[in-house]
C-alpha cells in the first residue's frame, strides 16, 4: 500500500476491507511499512488526544498502537 513493493500472501498484512464512493477495496501492506505507519500514528496521537494530554499511560488507543508496533517488530 505504501512502499510499492510486490506483496505475496506470505508477506502481506491485510488492513481490512474499506468502502469508498460505493466501492470496496482491500488494502494490503508489508510489515515494515505497516510498522512505520503505526509508529507515526502512535507518536502523533498524543497531540490530538485529551486523555494523552492528561495522562498518556491511561490512553487505550495509544497503548494499542504501541502494542501493535511491538508486534510488528517480529
């Protein structure tokens, strides 16, 4: 989805079905590109989240993004 490299069923991460303008599409991405996108989201999230402004350790979204980034390291 991001890097343009060829993906196979063994290397692609399914990002879930999307619907836009009445059409359905099924994005896929490689593990390194997905991890970079997750890390960028995790790092950007606190600036847009009221809970993170109060106490980032209590934010479920940031914790989930962090856990996903760790999972994608494997």
